[in-house]
């Protein structure tokens, strides 16, 4: 272990740098490309999620408007129909 530290120290003093193999640099380039592709994929997924949330918010808004309009129409129909305002008479069976 001491020899490695001494060698590293000696290399730093003389300005020598350890050269890496072509395979090392190829692996580094491959890793960088994979990271770049992963970042692009994540950006695409984020955009898809934003679009989905926007679409769902729009759909929920339309649905709530439909319910509101439907209940308003139902209430208006009940007010316009005098028979709907009178309570229904329940018939009791003899059995």
C-alpha cells in the first residue's frame, strides 16, 4: 500500500499521468451516452405526465360542469312540475 502512495506521489511530482486503455474510454463514452439517453427519456416521461394531468383536469372539469348542469336542470324541472312538489301518498298493503 505504501508503494502505491509513493508511486502516485512520484507521478504527481513528475507530471506523468496514467494512460487508460481504449476499452476504458469506450466504456466511459458508452456510460455517458446511456446517461444522456436516460435523461432524455425522463424528460419525455415528465412531459407525458404533465399532458396526462392536464387532460384529466380538463375531463374532470367537464364532468363537474355536466353534473352541475344536470342537477340544475333537475331542480328546475321539479319547480316547474307542480305534481313533483306534492309528497307522494304511500299506499299500504293489507297483507
